[in-house]
C-alpha cells in the first residue's frame, strides 16, 4: 500500500490520536492531504477540534485530580506552574484559548489550569473556543500550504508522496528533538 493510500485509509484515526496529544504537525499534514483530495477538510477540522478539546480536558482533569503528584514527580516544573498560575489568576479566558498556540505548553498548560482555581465549566467553554480556532487555523494553513505548493510546482501530484513523507519525517524529528529537550530540562 502506498503512503497516500495509508493516509486515505487511516488519516482521520491518526489525526484524532495525534490531536489528543499535541498534533500541530499532523493537523498541517491532514490539511495538506485534504487539499490533495485524500481527506475532506471539514472532517479534518472537526476531528482536530474534537481531539484537541478532549486532550486538553483530559490534561485539565489530570491536573485537578493528580496535580500535586505531577509536581512531586517533576519538581523542575514547579517554577513553570507558579509563573503560569500568576497569569491564570489574572486572566482566565485569554490563556485558556491561547495556550494551544504556544508551542510546548499545550500539555503543561491544561495541567496548570486544572491545578488552579479556574472553574471546570469556564475551562471547558473557552477550551472549546480555543480548539475551534486552532483546528480552523492550523488545518487551514495545511490546506493553504497545498495550494501554494501547487502554484509553485506545476505537477504537484508527481511529487506529493515524497513531499508528504518528508513533511511527516520532519515533524517526527522535530517532535523527537523537542521531547528530548524537554526531558533534558527535567533531569536533575
């Protein structure tokens, strides 16, 4: 089975799983795949919205229920949580919507919100708004990227599999490097 066939068959499932965690790279790839006709953009945006929303809700409740354990297990996160809490206490809505756009804080941010005094219903409401904006912007950027590439390259279909594979590989390498950097910072 070709790479484009894998995307057509499993793209929505991979997108949902990826957006539960972070998923910017997968969402851009899915937007590009929608431009190429392997996925449908409205489903890409809907699935990314759902996955992004549910992922942040899970992290919020993890912070609410087990936040003290997370901080005891990762003591180097304490200063990050203290700085984030100051921002959260002052402005609830803007950080809830915007945290998913701050690369590297997408997972830690909802944990911090869960550990704060932010009401669960308020987080849920603004998290849904943020997930909707994020899914449209990032998925739309991937779709637009496909349009721009099509203008630059006359025969995009000829190189699309190589391009999709390069984008996926680049995203995995970048995610791995970022994960390694984060883990390195947490070591004593």
